[in-house]
């Protein structure tokens, strides 16, 4: 796999291919690297996703749009898209980072994809970056359903308990396993009234907590 | 003052003047209001400021660019720009909000300005929004100096104490005064080694804490 594979994958032909190479260079490799492009791409992505959601959901209030956007631009989502493009196989990493599995680390892959968006913006402008992002996100956007506008599980659980004037849940990390870039977390969600203990697992503590909260919600509202 | 004053102030002639009217309508007035446009404008602003900073400071690392952007897009900055345009005098507010001084509330003015950016984006595209924002921010951008790339005072104070292996400072709210939209805060910054107590005040707790930390830094490094 070469940077050209990524250019093909996102459907953009770079006039300045050095931009793409920089976007695919992690700071552990040296300078120039993708840190500045990631800063730029992060802003481009926020804007493009906001514009897409604004146009696509004309009746959705601001809070729901914000939640949807947060979900689409967060690391897990970008990581998934980066894997689909094969970004890990084209990344330039320093030796230490390479050996410790950096090419599979979610944060490194997500940042590199944002840097690619920044590179497209510099190479051909906002319209081109907007097209690339819209194309890449099309499957995710097509899958958005009204149910996904709902608040995340932890928020819903908290609001449910507050509405019943009960104490808030506690989240306790029970277990961490796996190497640095493929860790797995198990979290317990503990509720006092009614006494309830649910568990969730996931590739990050955040995801494990959400899954534990989801399980608690199901137990409370069967 | 009319919405046209704002259009003149930002130097954009709206093809669809209803967009501007919506941007200048607070939710307390009814529907349609500027909440969705604010969501859009927030993304547009983030992107445009990122692109401007990226181009203007080719040697600045990502962390400094992020700090600069955070400073330029935060409520205090937007509030100041909104005042300069006279946005408060053209805002449509519900009666209750009007009576309680909503037309001068920093959050309401800052949100309305973001909504105006969103309205320009919808009216004439990213390029037009980018020009409006660049023009409006020009005086602030021209005033940026290398010294402003530095971390904020609380961060610098924390790092200084950590480098000396001393306990971290505490921030204590001493006083709040004024009505809801023109509150003033006084905060003490307490340090144990060496024993030191500085004060800061400001229109938000955050600003007061920064000013207290700045005073502590001066006392520690005269």
C-alpha cells in the first residue's frame, strides 16, 4: 500500500502529493509531520459535518445536531474510517512507535485521517475537502436513524435516576487487559435504589461505561 | 439600528435577508430562532480560524495553534466583536429576556454572532463566510504577538510549581456581585510553598482565576 492507495480511497487526486505524504507522517518519524495538518483538518471536519447535518435534518434542534456531530467526529468513528482506508499500512512512524504497535493505535489513525482532510483542504480548497468527507461519511450518514438522536446511555441513565430523585450511578473499572493499542475494559455500573449492578465492556473505558449504563437502563425499563 | 446595520458592519450583502433575521432572533422570541444557525456558525468559525492561523504561522506547533484558536473563538472574544457590531441593539428577544437584560448578556451576543457566520455560510458559501470572519478578526489577528502563544496563567503557574515539586495552587471564590448579565467575580489563588495569596477579579470565574494566577506568577517571578 502507498499514499496513492489513500488518495484513491478518498477519491481525491492531489496536485501536491507532498501534502498527503506529510499527512501520513507521524511525529515519531520526524519533521515535517502531520500535527499541524491534523489541527487544520479537525476544524475542516467539524465544519463540514455541521453543514451536512444542518442541511440533512432541517427540523432537528441544536442539541441533537451537536450530539450527532460529536458522535461522527470522535476518535472511534475516525478510527473505523481510517481502518477502512488502510491508513495504518501507509503511515510513516518512528521505529519505537512502529515496534509498539503505533500503526494500529486508534488515536494515531484518527489523527492521521484528520490530517488527510487538512491536506485535501490545502490542496484544493473547502469544496474538495467537503466532497471527500461527504463521500467517506456517506455510509454512516445513511445509517443515521431518529433513535440515534437520543442522548447517550450514561446521560439517559442519569436523567432517569434524577427524575426519580434517586442517587446517581457509580462507574467502577473492574478490569483492563490487552496490550497498549488493543486494550479491553470492563466496567461496573452500580446503582443504589433499586440496588442494581450491571457490567459493560469495550475498547475504551468510555465505551465500557456506556455499555454498562445501557445494560442498567434495560434492567430498569425492561 | 436594523439588521442591515449588521450586514453593513460585516460587509456582506445578503441575498436571503431572512437568514440574517433568523440569526438575530433569540430562542426566547420564538421560532425560527438562531439556535441551529449558531451550531453551524460555530463549525464555520472553528474551520476559518484554523485555516487563517495555519497559513499565518507556518512554524507554530499544533499546541500553540490550538491555544490561539481557543482564545479567538471563545465567548469573551465573540462578545467583544458582537458589541462592536451593535448586535445587541438589533437582536429580537422575548419580553422576559429583554427585561432581564438579555440584549447585553455575553453568551446571547456571542451565540448570535456565531449564528450570523452560519447565515453568511448558507447565503453565499464558505468563501464568503471566510472573508467576513477574516475581516472581522483582522484587528485581533494583527495584534497577535509571540508572547500570546504562551500558555494561560493557570497552566503556567501549575507548571512552575510542579517543576519546583511544590503543591498545586487552590482557587477560592471570594465574592460574586452584580445582576445576572453583568456579574463580577473575585477569586483568591492560594499557594502553600512559598505561602502566598493573590487575588484576581473578572466578569467570569474563569477570568478571575486567570488574573489571580497571573498575580501569583508576578509575585513568584518578580
